[in-house]
C-alpha cells in the first residue's frame, strides 16, 4: 500500500495522543497530546519534574504508557520493545551521556550502527567476504558520523577519556549512526559553555538539513527559542501550551509555571 | 493426620533456624549492600565453639552460649576490618569472591582445629519430647523456637526503639544522608557485621544439639538461609523470618509427602520461583540495583 | 602490526608451545595436569565471554560442565553409544538447557541474576545426586569409554593434551573473532550500559541469551572431554564450589581478557596441585589467595601484570 507523497508529507512524524503514566501515586504524564512535524525541530520544555524525560522514555519504549497512543509515521508503536523502535527510526541521547566508556569513540558509534547491520556470531567467526564488507562499510559510515560532529581525529581514544562536551557529540554521532528519522535529544546543552552551546545550535540545524526530525528537551531557553520551530510546554505531567517560540514566550500559563525559576 | 503435625513441627524447627540465618543475611545486606557468602561459616563456628566450650570443656551452658556468640561476633568485626574495609575496588563481583574465599578459608581453619569427624552436643535440657496432637516435639525445638522468636523481637526493639538501631536503619536507607546527619557510617557497618556474625553464631549454637557438627556444615545451611532471605525479601528483617519459616515448612512437607531426595531442591526451586515471579520477595525487600 | 601477521605469530607460538610440551614431557602425571589446565581454560574462556565481556555473572556454570559430562556419560554407559556420537547430543543438551534457563533468568539483573544462576546450578547438582538409576547417584558413574579414533587413543598422555588444547586454541580464535565483531561490540556495550545499548538498538535479551548459550556449549565440550578422559564422573566435581572456582579463574585471571582466562585457569589448576603437599592446609591457602588477589588486584592478575610491564618499560 503506497500513500500518495502529498499525504505522507502532511502527516506528522510523531503523534502523541492522551499519553498518561503514573508511578505509584505520582502522575508523571497526564493526558499529553501533541504532534511533531516531519523535518521540524520541536522543543519540549517545562520546569523540573514536569515529566519531559518520562515522555522520552515512553516514546522510546523504556516505560510502558498507562494509556494513550503513539503514532510514528502513521503506525501505532504499541508495545514494541526499545531496540525495535530504533530500527523503525527513533534514536535518542541521554541526559547524563551514557557512552560505553571503556570502548573507543569509533566503537561507540559502531554500536550505534547495530540495527543497520546484520553480522552475527557466524559472521564474526567465518569472516566471509560479505561479512568483512559489511564491517568495512560500517566503519566508513561511523567515521563519517564522527566527521560530521567534528571528532574524527579522536576515533581511537577511549570514549570515557574525552572532555564532557565531546562526549555529548559522540553520543549524538552514535545516535545518528542508525539513520534515524526522529532524533530525541535529552538536554544536549546541559554542561556546555556558551561557545559550545552555539556550536550545538549549528549542529542541530545541520542535522535537520539532512532530513532528520528533532525533538529536544532543553533548559537552555536561548538555544530553545532560537532553534525550535515549535515548542510543547509541560508542567506537572500536563501539556500546558504548544506553539511557536513567540507564542510560548507570551503565554500566561507558561509564565506562571516558570514563576520562581531564575532563568527565563 | 499425626504425620502432618510431625512434619509441621520439623518444619517449624528448621524454619526457625533458616529464619535466624536469613536474618543475619538480610540485616547485613540492608546495612551494607553486601551478601556475605561466608555467613554459613559463622553458623558452623558458633556450633563448633559451643561444642568445645560446653560438653568438652565443661563450662556452664549459659556462659558457653554467650561466649560462642560473642566469639563469632568478634570474628565478624575482624572479617570486616581485614577483608572488607581493605578492598581497593568494592565492586559486587569482587566482594562476592572475597566472601566466598573467606568461607573456604574459615572452613579450612575449622578443619585444622576440629578435624573432620562430626561432633555432637547434648540438648539444652534433658526433657523428653513433648507429645502434641499425636506428634512429638523435641525439647530442643522449643528452645530453638523460643530463642529465635526472642531474638527477632529483640532485633525489632533494637531497630525501632534504640538510637543505635535507628541510626543503622538510616544508614541502610541512605548512607550518604545518614553520614551528613552525623551518623558514623563506618561504625554502623562494623556493627552490622558484628551483629550479623553473632546471629549466625547463635544459629549454630542452638542447632548444635540436633545436628552433626563439622567443618562442612555451614555450606548448605548458609545457602538455604540465603534462599529464605530472598524468599521473604532481601533486606527486610520480618521477611527473613517469614521466608525462613515458609522454607522450613515447605521443605518438611515436600520431604514428608513427596520424597526425601527433594529436600535440598526445595530451597533452590523456591528461590528461582521468587526470582522469576517477585524478585523483591514476599514482603518486599530493599531494591537490589547494584551489579 | 597487521592482524593477520599478529595472529600467525601468536597462534603459531601457542601451537608450538603445546606441541613441544606434548612431545617432550615424559611424565604422564604432568601431561595430565597440563591437560586439566586446558580443560579449565576452555571453561574459563567461555565464562569470561559471559562475565567479562557481556557483564553477566553466573554462579552456576559448573552445571553445564556437568551436563556435558553426564549426558555423554549416560548415553555411553547405559545405551552403549560411541562417545563421538554423544558429543553433539551433549552440546545440544547444554545449549537447550541454557536457552530455557536463560530466558527467564537473564531478565534479572545484578545480584538477582547471580542468585538465579546459583539456584539453577544447585538444582542441577541435586539432580545428578538423586537420579541414581541414570546418574549413579552421589558415588558417581564409572566405566565411561575412552576416546579413540581407529587405533589411536585420545584419552591418555600427549594425545589427550593435544585434543584438549586443540579445542582451547580453536575456542580462543573464535572468541577473539567474536569480541572484535559487531556482536562483540554489542556485548561489551551491554556491559557498560545495558540501557544505552538497548537505546541504540541492541536486542539485549537475545544477545545475553546467545552468549549464555555459547558459554554453556563450551562448558559442555569441556565436560565431554573430561568425562572420557577420566572415565568416571561424580556430582562432587560439578557443585557450587566448582562454579565458584570457575568464577575465580575468570576474575583472578582478568575479566574481559581472553588470555587472562589462560592465566587464571593455569593458576587455579596448578595451585591446588601444588598445595596437595600441604593437603591439610589446602583450603586455608586457597581461600587466602582468593581473598588477597581480590582485595589487592581486583582487576585481575593479567591486567596488573600488564600494568607492571608497562611501568617497567617506561623506566
């Protein structure tokens, strides 16, 4: 079944409707609905504890939702496991950068390529020409990703030895290695200085230019307002606003939610 | 019908033993996040020390009892100081091997000191078995049940009513916060080891009259006590008690009604069952996130 | 150094040393000892893939060793099969059991996984002890046939040494290839951060299960070889202590180090033999060594030796 191209382009890449999740008595997400348009950079903001990372975990399949549905490219994600969602085209990074610290930078990115490669135990041992070819291509692709984030020169270094900002970039390269359609970034600017943050903004634009849709959780407001096409605002598990940066900045409910926060 | 009560009494007696061994595991884990694979050896040492002090050397029973328990408690302190405090990289897998090595070491020492032949001890009181519901309850079983229950109540009192006990609970819940509040967490760890070892020693002392006491006895007892602790919820003191009695009774019923070859298997089958169905145990234990 | 050259040098040297030892060593006692080192190395390298690389602990690995020995033992003794015929059965049986047990157990994490494998190991040992009609019970199963090809006996002397170490060398080669491949990277990734590995698309459950089965099959191979070389098996060789010794070999030798397995297996096989002189004190010394190495060399002796060597080079 092939839908006409026009419809596909009009359909949002990710559509959340009525997502709710509770942990014991705590409502981490309450009836959250919004859509992420194809090719956009969408922001997800809110005060601490608003439920942003929870939502990420629900989208990627780490947490199961209590109710609601998630449509990715028109298809319901259902209960598909985390690794399956990656092959469908959803990739993510973590708030605290979870790299495989003892492995080299290149190996980290190579693991990111896992879903697009197939060599198994047999391939590892037999090393037939097709297996070696796949390994070679994977290496080339990984190096290209590292080049894209500007870290090809440290490919052989143990990932744990890198300065924090670079570790962030390695994690992004690793996420890009799976050729995702949707990239979820969890506070990519956290711990970065002003220069690094600006560079990150540029990188995000470049990622978008490659046709990848971005959904990012961020606390750095200047980056968010500058880079995002539209922003969803969460507070205590509920979506309280959705619109362009301009609209969000003027929204009363948003201002009220952030009242008392130092930076806005 | 009388066999049922016979199995029940046997199950309760063994259950009490497992309960107190499980208690030693659980409270140590609660306070230190450590599973001590040498715990069974503290039980063995308690039994063998009692055998030496009481029937052999002729000390009065209460004195021998207290000395044996104290000795194992002190051993627990030495163990913590030498084998645990000194570890360069206190990762769980490293600690597992260390405690297993310690267990083997203690077994070897026991073999040198007490030899390979099993030793017996007379029961604490020379009363004949009590007849109850058509089955016989050994006097020693009454001692065991009584002492275990008293110990459990004493531990409960300790944790809930004494300052030290509350401090230890605090450490178990959140070591960092406890130390920020001025609690000497290192002291608490030491105390936890001492109490855990003493509990093990006490278990040994009270079963000495009804077991063949020799250097290998701690191995299977330790493992079963551990299964009981997991059953009730590792880190939960009441869970240890519940788990212990549950295991004891299940074991006795399996031996009685199914086959005696099942005896040891019951503990491990229950362990697997609880791990697959409800890893936090019947009463729910401390979350095991390490490793 | 190009990988092919390095492989030729390393494996060539390995084969050379084994061949030389087998041809020059005349004492059957020392030949058998060296064969045992080989068996333990086979066990350790498989367990190392599971524990060192994938980061999953197993306190019941001796059960698979025993399964290999007993499945082959029972088929040859009770049904009169040729041992070679029983080899695929033993490997398949261990693999199947590992698959079935691994499915629920590997879902556990941390201490729970350790305990699950411990429970499983104990249950298998109890089965060996209690099903007397099939396994011979606690006193064991005697009368296993030796391994022969035509008129060549492979269960004694240098031939046994070559057979076992041939398997070890093959296992090393296979493991090195796995470690440096897509699957190896996936396993190591699981070790560092299971949730990040899943987040980048690794099917962690399948990967863990696969390496668990792999380690079990290697252990069963060792069990098969052991059974037909000693021609007698008993449950006491496959108990909790045996599983602990295997873990110790991996940890002491050095986790995530294939050659470290060789060091650990050698040490912990030769040591008790050396300690037999102090037979009374064997347990004391063994326990002390486990404790001391873990307290002071938690990364394993191999890694520490490598560090010492590197430090000495700098001077």
